[in-house]
């Protein structure tokens, strides 16, 4: 039997894991969103988009910073710099010698905030700032993650509600679809407890998660990560609410996902995890790509 302090610590770890990620027909709360609408590309700087899609992140960061220095009033350059910073940071482990990941995410947060001073409601900058806060929280530790959760949720909700449309050249990033997906993962992994809301300013909800992820899947269909996450919440929601038909539908989604062609490095991981979830659907509610949430949920006694 765990002590209250141990359980609270486990709760904090659950939120910490959640913030690593960087959203219904069956939902109880209504969430408005686009239904199978095409995403209109808005490439403010096509040269930087090409570097991003090619995976030339260091070169792209250097070029984006140079352009920003020449044109500090160009709001789109701020999120290009922020996105390249994120991708550069994601290439390294937390303890990689000579790499200060916290400094990278601090710079990402700072450049996002500077851009938002020029245009406070810019969806791409809000999305970037939410990611920067999440990564800073996981880098700095559990307490930092807790106190950033509400602000992170707020930024992503503003993106989700903006109806703004964007797709990178290769479809690696699609907004607001990715914001719906991020919110769905957040609401699934954070426990639906009142004490969480007291500590973090927000709480989880499987119904919200289901609604956001269905919207994400409709918004940008047939993307491996989104199909996987929608399948995971359908399986989880079905298990928790004794709805075997929903579990079956989620497993069907996973089987379909295995037939989709991969387009980015994380797709290969997601395909492996899809088969893992088919083999053991009980993993769904605590699933995370990095595998940490399973142990956190076990500590919570779920």
C-alpha cells in the first residue's frame, strides 16, 4: 500500500510524462472542430520549409536566425526559429555530454514569447510556446512540470479554437490538427482527480481526450501517429466504460495503421507500438511513446 506522499509523487510523475508530448461521437463533452477539411498550406518562408522537411535542422536554425536578425518584425521567422530549436534539442538525450537541452528550450520559449509580443494570438507561436514549456518542465523536473501544465493547456486550446490552417511541405506538422492531438494525449494521461486540478490547474478527462483525438483524426486523416493515438483512446475509453465495441473499433484502427506508409522517423516507432498494443490492449490507458507512463500508472494503483 502506498503512502499519500508516494501517491502524490506518482501523480507528479504522470504529469511529467504527459508533458513529454509534445486531442466524438462517443464523447460526453462536445468539442467543435473541422470535419475532414483540407489543410491549406501557408508557407511564409519556403526556403526554411524545405530545410525543415529535409531534416536539415541545424542549417535551418542558422538560416532562420540570420533572417530574423535582418527582419525582426517578421513574426513568422520567430516560429521557424523555435521549431528548428525544438528539432535540434530532440536529437539529444537529456544527459548527452556537452549539450544543454534546458538552454535550447529556454531559447525556444524566449523566441516564442518575443514573437507573441508582435502578434499575441499567433497560433503557430502559441503551439511552439506550449511545446517549449512542456520540454522545459520535463528537463527541469516534476515540480516545474506541474506548474506549467495549465499554461501549456491554455496555449494549445487557443490553437485548437483558432481554426487556423497550416501544413509543412511534407505534412510533418499540421495545425490545428496537431494541437487537437496534443490535447487528446494530455487529457488521457493526466488523471481525472480533483487534487490534480488543485496542484496543476487542470485535470484529465477520457471523454475530452476521445473528442479531441477524433477531431484530430478527422482534421488530418491517415497520419500514423494520429491514427495510433485515436485508436489508443478508443481502446482505453472502451475498457474504462465497459464498451467492447469501442475496444474492437480501436483495435481495427491499429490494424489499419499497420498498412500506412511511414513518412517520418517516429512513424517507425509508432508502427512497432501499434503491434504491441494489438498484442496487449490493456496497455492502452497508460500508453506513451517513451514507455514511462506504464510504470507511473502502476504506482498510482490503476
